[in-house]
């Protein structure tokens, strides 16, 4: 068989059976091979950033890599921003980047570029397959590399002639290294810190944000002086009624400093020491209070859940996890604002929902309003590269077809990868997209003040406004086959959200809200 | 003054007075400085690929760089594909990439990445400004580097604290190196080749595609045995009635081989030796006929127009340029197809129009139908990275506000950077976008056959279709404030195109055409 078929059969054998695709000429044999290997599902995306973001969402929900099929250097370039987010999320993800035939590269044809340089930017593992006979083994290694804890991006560069030449044979899946157990002395140190009686924050992140980790952490928090917080932008949080709750560290450094205040000990459990998202003149980059002792209980790739359970057994052997009480906001009346929209979402969020959250400033009230909703998953913007929310929702819906997916999306961010809506329509995905439409890059209006920039005219402020003309998201959605409406009051929003959640297939609601502040 | 103001004042002094912008927090002082330096025009783009493509279109039309303001590594990543096209076009272009404050980088905040690695991918020059006191001199050097023949991308990485700190002073513009004169012996060799009597192709490219170069080449073509062709995807061609015409080498290698057939000598005048766009099994990569002697008259950065004039003086001293006759197709009736749409465009193309051509397969008939239209400029997809056409049209319209701009755009390619329409609406640009809507990646349907890929089911073909659901470009345009219509017959298309060209401001026409083949 040819290299492409050997590659795809190998991927299927490794559990990689979904390929978010934006192919070109150099990938045509890969595409043709999808007919020969029906176990691999090809999902067409109209832009590479949708493909990579969808693979990120898929990987977050399944723990297994999806493939993203990209066309040469520019195709990889278009996919990089969401690969950056996936890298920060430690999502297992396999980027397959088609390249010119090996013998064609030296001719420097128009699409030629240094793909390897781009791959190095965000990959945990990358390789250029040299021969059809090698590509299957390369693919098996790539799949294992993507799955290696804590999870990462494996990039396989696939020359066209390696795809089309005969001589390929599928390769078996390789074993994947397990998470590393945390040594007893490290667990003992954390327990000693907790027993010291000094105020102690346990900062959770990564796999600790799932039920087992949260349950163990919740027990630890029963120890005197112990408090839980989590990283600001986790890849995936399990939360809601019955799940132990944890507050996320705030995006705004001044609020995060307040959350950390008083801590004398900081125990990192799958999270990194907190830093300011951006630098601000005169403000520190580190958010660790001065004089606080930092202990790493579990770093990336470590068995953070096992470590938390061990620590809990030492410091709170009899404590029980503290589940979140079921509580929902009442459905509000009146104006639609970020706050009332959050209440509507909290009131209606279905059990088992997956929320892809790129609401940015409009999302300020969401964590509070949804904390006691039925159990659900929450996926956040891990790397700060906007344009993640709609693609991640798309991939999550492919991964979990029986679950309701809700994308909560800022208007400016939505425009980066808006064509994800078309893929949702084509695949019939049960995704409800809420666009918080405030007509501005509201976060930048706020940041302009926070960095101390002085504006003296209108040119600067004009660059932060999404107005003249207003964007009409209902029209944009209709243009891509997604039924849509616009809500201007809390009541309209509730009615539309209820209907969208009840009907199968994708929907979009443009929630017209004022900018904050 | 702070670094940002010194930077912008320096750029203005270097003739860089337009900045296509998609800023973030780290660029807020740059944005604020736009109020202090009103000579710099900031143009908001909703996606970085629009900003970089617009800067490409601007640079092609003015010969001067525009700036593209990008946010950190992911912002640069989103702009890379159109920077790849700009690199292939030798467009002078200045990418300003904001970065974290110098002292903040080591904290590896979520948006941290290796910006320098990305900048190296497509830049002719790149530098990271280290201090506010240096940034103006760096900017002057960047502007000069972008302008250095043949033109290229200069990337200035701008840490936030270099922007916001005091101590900047504007720097004077630097002299820009002129094009390199072509030595007399090289001119003599080309003349000797032409006098040899052997069949000779002069392959034009780069600056040779403007009137002076075309005029000189046209005189040379009067020499016995001499023929003109041009590179397949020039950055900018001047053409139409009164301008000497030249056929472009075909995209499809088999057609290009036929065009080159019989040539025993090949003289490269601003073009590179022709190569196949992609590799195909069993087909050669080089399109130079076996046994053909290749002479380089002028390479990138050489004075190709001067060289052509010198050669013309030697081999055809008395010949006159052969201008294209004015001729237009009749307005067709009946079905709307790629062919009849081209005839409509040829019949109605206004004098002085600028055409941004990313029509792909639907554009097959455009060169013939527009050859004798009133003089106009034609901008092509230089690097093969789709999503160029709408941004390039946007930038060209900013550069040449008195001229009519027409974007001829394939449906699949349009979706990459569709938000360019919003910038056109906001800036009131006189751009008429024609979407050739054939519901497929038609070029891939063709390429699937040409690379010899065997399909045995429907999965592969399904990945090449833009259907289920159909895209509604009129709705998409309306969503971004651009008046739009849909044409299904040649008559409807002519009426809508005539109206769009007559009215100021942006318009979009969805021309529903069948896929070719």
C-alpha cells in the first residue's frame, strides 16, 4: 500500500480516528486514502485555525489526539495560533503537515518554506518522514509522543511522494509512558507545609481539575489554614453541583494578588507559579506574595491526582470531599448585560454540558452564575491566542456527540475563526454559540487604562471599536447555514437559549450587551 | 517622548504612514501614540491575515511599505500566510510585532512564544528593539531594509516596555540602496543569445511587468526567434489597451511545457527559471526544456528595466513597443459561467482599475477577456497561500483611493480572510468583490486526478466540496456592512457589476458558477 494508507491505518490503530482537515494538492493522496480506511473520519474545516482548534477541543474531551491535516508551511502557519493554545493546554494533538515531494523542494516552488522552523515553534515532537516504508513507524511514534504526559503536539511532516509511493505497511501502536509517580519525600514536604499551620494555598491545574483531583484537593482544604485556588485558564474543569468547587485565580493581576494575599506557603499541584498575564508599568510579573515559600507537589507530567490523594491521606485522613451545592440563579428580567446573560446561562445550563469559554470581559459573571448548575465541563482560553472558542466547541462536539456544547464567545474573538460555524452545520453538531456582542475589543479599552497609556484624540480609541459598521452575527451565521437570532433583553435571551438547547444541531444567539465599565 | 512615539514619528519620516492594525495589550502604547502622531493612519483589521495581506496590497501599489501591527507570537502567526505571499511578491512591508516587556519574558506568561523564530520564517530583516533609545534607529533601518531592492519584509519586534518607556527620539530616514545595474557583459550575452537565431524565450517577472519594462521587452520581441512570456504569478502587472502584452506562463505544468516548447535559449529578466507549482508523480519539477541554455539577464534586485532597454538598444534599436489593441468582449447573455463572467468583467472593467485576482479555477478565462480592456493593474497570488485576494484588494484601495478596485475571488479562498469586507466597509473603500461561487475546492478536484490519487468512495470527494450547507456570501457580506447581491445569469451579473462599479464604497457580488471540468 502507499504511504498515506499505511499512515492512516497506523493512526487508527493508535486510536486516532478523527482528522480535522484543510488539505491542498500535496495532501491529495492522504485525502484519497480516507476512502480506503473508513475508520478515519475526515472533517472539513474552511480554515486551518478551525482545524487545529477543533483538534484541541477534541483532545481535551477524549484525552486522545485528533489529527489536523494542514497544507504546507502556510497551512501550518494558519493553524499555529490555536496550536499555541493547545500547547498551553497540554492537549494531545497530531499535526500532519503535507509538504512538497522530497525531490521538488530544492526548486523553491511558490509554496516552499521552512516548515520545520514553524513546527519547532509549538511541537513537543516533530519529524519529517523520509520514505513510505518509514511513515507508519513515524506515525506510531508521533501518536505516542502526543499522548506522553502531560500531552503535547506531535507534528509529522509528510512529503507528497512519501504519501503516494508504495512500500508502506501499518505499524503497531507504541506503549505510552504513564504519569510519573510523585516521590514520597515530596508528598511528605507538602504535608509538612500544610501541618505547619501557616496559611497555605494549594494551586491546582492540569489534570487536578477533574473530579478525582478536585475530590482529593477538597479533602486537603479541610486542613487548618489550607485554601484552594486554581490556575486562571485551565484546559478543562469539571464543575457544578456535586463536584468540589475551586475558585480560579483572576486574570487581572490586582485581583489575583488579593486572592493570594496572606499565603505564606504555596503548593503547586499541576499548576505553575502564578504570573501576570501581561506586564504593566511598575507592577511585578510574579503573583507569588513576597516571602511565600513555594513547593512543587506535582509538575507537568506528574501524577498530580495520586499525589493529592496521598497528601489528603496524611493531612486529612477522615475528611470528605466538599461537594458544590446545587443552586441556580433565577431567570432574570430586564436589560441584557454580561451579568443577566450569565444568570440566564446559569439557570438553563443542561446537565453534562461542555462550555467553551472565550467570553472575555463579558464572561466576568459566568463562573459565579454557573457554579451550582448541574455538572458540566468548562474549557478555557489556555494560551491567550483569541479565536479559540468556536473551533474548540466544534471539536468537543465531535468528541462527545451525546452532550450539549455551548460556546460563549466575545465578538472580536469570534471573527478570527468564524467559519467554524460552517463545520458545525455540515456535521450537524449540537453546539449553541452565544456571541457577547458589545461592539468593541472591550478588554483593550480596559487595558489601555491599565498600562497607563495616554490618549489625546480619537484615533487610538477608534482602533478598539468594532463599530462603523456593526457586525451582524445573525447574518454571518445564516451565511454559513446556522440558524440564528439576536437577543436584546434577558427574556429574549432566555427564550432563544432554551430553544437552541432543545433543538438538535447548531444555533447562534447574538446577545447584545453593553461593554463593561 | 516614549519609544512608541519615537517609533511612529520615525516611520512617518521614512514614508511609512499607514498601519494595518490588530493590536493587543502589549501594543497599547503604540496605539495611544497614534493620537500624538496623526500623520500615521491606523486601519483596524479584525484578523492579522487581513492586516498583513492589506499591507502587501498597499506595498505593491505604492512601492512603499505599510506597517502591519501584530500582537505577540500568535498575532504574527496569524499573519504569516499573507506575509509568505508578500515575501514571494518582494513587497516592501514592515511588520511591527509587539512583545511582552523585556523583564516579563522569563516568566513564560501564557502568550509567551519564540517570536524571533517566526520572524525568521519570512523576513528579509528582523530585529528586537532592546531600548526606547534605540527603537527609532531600528525603525529607520527596518524601513530601509524593506525598501532595499527587490523589496522585502522587515520585522521589528517591539517589547512593551520599549514602547512605554521615555527616552525615545525620532531618527532620520536612511538612504535606500538603488537597484543594481546589470553589467555590460551580461547584457552582451543576452544580446548574443538573441542574435544567435535560435528560438529564445525572454521570461519576464518582478519590475519588468510594469510599462517601462514591458515596452523594452516588447521591442526585444521584434528580434527574430524571440518570444516573451512572464512568470505565472507576478506581484503586479500593468496591462490593457496601449500596454505591450505578455502571456503568463500557465499554472498547469503540462500547459507551461507547451508554452516553453521549442525554446533553445531562455533569458531570465526579473523572473526565476520556471518550476512546477507542485510535484506530480512521474513529471519533472523544472519546466525548462531539456537542452535549453538559460541566461540570467537580471535577478532579484537588479535593474531589470534598464537591462531590458540596453538589450533592446542592441538587438532591436529601431523597433517600437507593440501596444495591445483596445478590444473588449461583448456583454454575454445566458448562463453565468467562469467564461461568461470573464466576458462581463472584460466588457465593464474601468480604466485604471486594480484587480486583485484570486479566482483560481474560475479565473481561467480572465486574462483573455480583459487583455484589451482599458489600462489597469493586475495583482496575483504570488505565494500560493490562499486568503490573499480580499486583504490585498483592501490595501490597494487604501493606497489608491481614486482608483476602482476589483477583487476576483474563489469561494474557498474567500473564507480564509472574509473579515476584510468589514475593514472595506469601515474605511468606505471602493472595492467590488466578485465571489466565484462554485461550491467546491474545484482546483483540488482537478488536482486529485492530476496527482493520480485513486478514490473508491465518497469520503475523499466530500472533503473537496463546499456544500451541505452552501455558503451564502451575500448574507456574509451583509453581516459585515457590505451591500451584496447574487447573480445567476450573465445578465444579472453584468447589471450588478455595473451598479457596484458606479456606486462608491464596497460591494460584493456572489457569482454562482458551475465548477470547471
